[in-house]
């Protein structure tokens, strides 16, 4: 897709530049001779004085046209936004900023859990540096223990005295030995330390409804049941809250290679019997609020067969069972499986291809939403994008089963594009979980023994915190086009939202890897008095933070101008910027 005015401007500019260069080049053929009392100018091509004068006039004219054309080119890099605060949209549910922490590689072990005897500063075995960093993100929910791992996890192996827990094999991820040291109580401790809500995925593939029901009872029962007593004996008399229950994971693949109909039968049984017993979560009929939401397995490819089956069943649900959400998994894997894009030391080709590929999320959501809309026009059932993010090639020298990758400014831009897509789909998409939290795939944090580094994606999540539960505000703009090597991307992306205290937030992503863009925004329904901005960019598309150089990519303040109620700022190439506007 080409942006016509932009191409025309470029063509005019190039023609003028060429003309000017030719004129000057021809004029430079003059040679001066001094012979006696007479000085005479002749030209290497033998032309006369009159011809030379004509050329100079042409050159001056050329310069004039050139200077007229230059602003045209500059105007090419201006994007006008119209923000309309008089038409507030839905709430951007804070749960779309959720995270995913699977028992995979060094995601839990080393990334979160180092054990109470570690020399790495910790609280009851959980890293203090990681907790402090995550608290800043106000992580709304954490999905655990998987992923593929969930369908082979047997929770009883992960409770009680740690030195008595059995060692098992993590056959989902690299056949490594699992000490089971990080079990339910450690996960809940972590959740409480970072101030989040648990999203627990139960084992449908190799477990039973009874096992899952007892796990929920262990975690949530307040009454003196045997399982509540067992939890108290393990040091936790108070029942935990579980915000979300995942009924299996990718049951069409690693979760048991089931057909949609087979899964739907199991889904009903799990929904019926796997209950949250926390009095505060029993639901309004029992005097509680804050009910646990049950999320069914959904699709991982754009076809809609699975969603059809789940939603068709839901339409006929009875008092005996219900679900509140259907999950959707989609990773950005630009070259297909197995993932092969490098996560470090790459160029513009990989940058544009990856961003192009991530934008498919919008179409994927639309397809699934259309099916959900047939059975649930009132949008009672949420679409839970509980695995998303960039899946690149494993880092050289790492265990390929540990899914270790670097995280660059490209990934930060990819994150903002997806968060913006979710915001635009807020009516249906009310939960999402980036994969994954620490040391795995597109993570927030990388650790190496006692060292920790925050990734560019971490900073995007931090900058977006004010969008949690804000009200979506429409923004109209012509994004323009950035093209590299035949791959075209929208030059910019933008969303806006209003926060409870009346502030307006504006996010601008500049996908253009090479040029800054000047943003010029008019606003209806808000009189802007002042504004401040924060921006994240890198010197190159593959800029990263490393343990040796952890602050290469950090948010910096951005200069924003408000004049006559209009806002203007220039955003750097390959950047994510958030402006907060005070009314
Ligand atoms: O996030 C890694 C894996 O990707 C998850 O375990 C699985 O659900 C998905 O295929």
C-alpha cells in the first residue's frame, strides 16, 4: 500500500533535485583565461557567455523550485490525528496487560525462584529484584503453570515440605528434572508479593476432574475441609483467591490432540465440578463478588472450527455449567515454524517482516469475534488472548527447549502494536497474557544468576500502566506508509484513552525505521492545558539492553507542545511514545 501524496511529493522533490544538480554541474564547466589586458571566459564545451548566463538563470530557478518542494517533502512526515473525547468507547480492561509464567526453562526456576538459601536477595525464596521490577508494572494477572506444561502437572507433587517433594521430569520442556520446589503455595506467595491475581490452568490432558477440583479446593476453601487444613498446615490458613481458571491448554495439540467435540464434553465436566470455594468469590447469589472466570481452550490457528464448537455449546449452557471466556493463542513467527527470525543482530528486512506479521493479530481477532458474535451478541464471553508475542529463533548456545531470546526495540514496537489492537477490540478482548514473563520468549525480564536486565518490552508495559481500565477514545488518522524492500507497514499507529482523573492519554508508535514523524493532533471534547510525554527508542532496529549495558533502551521524556488546544510533537524513528494530556 502506497501513500499517494507521499509518493507524489517524493517524485517532485527528486525531479527538482536532479534538475538542480544538472544545472550546477553544467555551469561548473567554466574555465578562466588571463591573456594580457583582456580577460575572457570560455567554457570547456565551447558554449558562449549568453548560454552560460541562461544556465545560471536556470540554476537559480531550480533552487527556487527546490526550496518550494522541500517543505512539501517535510509535510510528508506529518501525521494529523483527530482525537474525539466526546465519543468514549469501552473500558480497556486491565487484564489485557496480563503475563504468562510457565514452568519452562529459566522462567520460574532462576527467573523467580532461587530458594531461601540463595545468596541472591530473596523473600521466602523469591527474587527481590524481580518482584520490585514487576510491582512497577501492576501486573493484573499471571497465568501458571502452563502452557503445555499445565496438562502434565500434578499439583500434589508441589505442596508440603520442599525437601520431601518428589523430583519429576519436565517432559514438556527439555526433559529436565523438576524439583517441584515452586508449587502452589510458592506461586501464591509470588502473586501476593507482586500484587497480582492468579490465573491457574488445570490439567485436562493427563489429569482428572477430581484432581483439578481438589486443587481448587486446596487453594480456595475456607471451611475446615481436609484440604483447607492441609493448606493451613503448609503455612497458609487463609484461602487464596483465584481470579481465572484455564480449562486445559491447547487441547487440540500439546494438551491432548483432542477433537473439538471431545474437548467440549470435557470442558463441561470441568466447568461443572472444578469450583472456587473462597467465600469472597462465590458469586452474588452467595453474597460474594469477584467471581472466578472460567476460560475454555480456544483456537491457535485462524480457522474457526474450534471456536464454533465451544460457542455453540455455550449457547445451550444450563445452570450446571458455564464458561466466561474462550482463549486464543497466536505468536508472531514471521517465517513460520520452526521460528527462525534472529532476536539480535538483525536488519531492516527482519524488522519489517516481523512487524508486518504481528499486525495479523487484528484479522485473527476479527474472525474469531465474528463467530462469537453469532452465539453471543451481548459479548458475555470474553476472548482471552492468553498467549501472544514474538517467538524468535533460540539464542545460539542456549537449550532450544528453553525458548531463550533477546528482546529489542523491534519487540517493544511489536508489543505496543498488539496492545493497541487489544484496546481496539476491548469490547470482546478483556484478558491477554504476553508470553512470557521472565527468560522465556518475549519476556519482561532477563536474569543471569544475580544479574537482571529489564527488556524494551518491559518498558512498554510500564509506559502503558495508565491505560489499565482507562476508557477507549477514538482517534482518526491517515497512518501513511513505510516501505522497506517491498514490505509495507503503516507508518504510525495510535490509540487514545481517558483516565478516571480526566487526563487524556495518547499513544503513538512510529514504525518507520528511518524517519521521525511529526504528530499534530486536534482534540474534541477536551481543552488541553498542558501535556508531558515519555518515549522509548533505540539507535538501531536491533538495539537491546544487555547485562553489561542495561540502560541502552529506557524511556526518556518527550517534548510536547500545546498551542491553541492543538498538540504537536516529533516522534523518533522506531519508537513508542505516550503523552499524558491535562485538561
Ligand atoms: O509459550 C510456549 C508454549 O507455546 C506454550 O507452552 C504452549 O501453550 C504454546 O504452544
